[in-house]
C-alpha cells in the first residue's frame, strides 16, 4: 500500500482502496492507518541587510495556465548523522514539476545557481520571459544569481521578507518531501540522503505522485496532457 521511497497521503490511499465513498477517517482508522502531519515551517535563508530592489510580480497568486510562465524556488535543510545537507529546487507552478534541483553541504549562491541552470536545461535552454519567484534570501539576491537570471531572460520576483506564505508553493513541496521521504527514516550519510532525494524527486514525485491540484495526475503526465492537447488543437 506504499509506493517506493515515499509515504502515500490519506487522500490517495482512500481513492485507491476505498472508492465507494466511505468516510476517509473512519475507514482508515478501522484499517489501522493514520495520517502524518507536515513539519512546522522553518526559515533557511537570510535576507541581505541592503538587498537590491526586486519587485513582487506574483502577489500571492501562484497560478499559471501554461508551462514556463511562473517558476518558484526555495532552499530547505536535511539533517544527517554526518551533518547538514541543503536542497534547492525550482518548480513549475503550472504542473508542480521539479524542473531543477541541487544538493550540497552549504547554502552559498552556487547552490541556487545550479538548481536554476538545471531547470533551464530541462526546458531546452529557452526560457526567456519566465517569472522566477523566491524569498529575499541572500542567495537569490546575490550578484551571481541575478546575473544568471539576466543571462537566460528570467524575470526575478520576490515576496515580503519574513512572510512564509509569500512563497507558499515552494514551501508546500518541501513539506511533502520531508513528510514522505525524510521524516520517516534515519539518514546516516550525506551520500545516501542525496541518492534517495534524487530518486524521490525524479522517479516518484515527478512521475508517479498524484496531485489534487492537477487533476490527480503526476507532474510529467499533466504536462504531457497539455502538450498533446495543444498539438491536437
């Protein structure tokens, strides 16, 4: 009843095993199952004391009608027995797909630069005009990251300092990642954590995990449906 390297949320368990409309909480309790709550949000980035002026182009409206209209990014941390690891991601708001990510034992600007470079590569190198929304952490306001965005024609957007809801979609992904992969297990080494994270993002989250916000499809399937409909129109 559990997919590889992840936990299945209650909604997906219910729809898969009890499609007859029984109450989800009562049915799961009778089956000896219990849902897990996502972890509390914790800040991982620090704003610069005198950051450059970057506007908020999103204003809390995390919606998109097509791929590559709006991306969001953030950084989270993972505790291992060897020390901390940091994961930076770039998600497409339209499909919830993780387009690029980077994992390292530091939070320097090159971490978010690598994640963005991988996202651009996933889209074939042509992403001019896409909006990239993040918090105002020093990694995203750094000269290196701003230059990278300019080189690819990416429009930066930033929410208010210290307001977690201003990047809610990126934070929601990390809550899912920790709930389904990280929290249920111990992580002795950075190498093992990195390998498991790569597998979970690429094989499970992007290609298998169904999302209620995208018609209970996986991100890759949702994008494929979009392009197939465009081709048939």
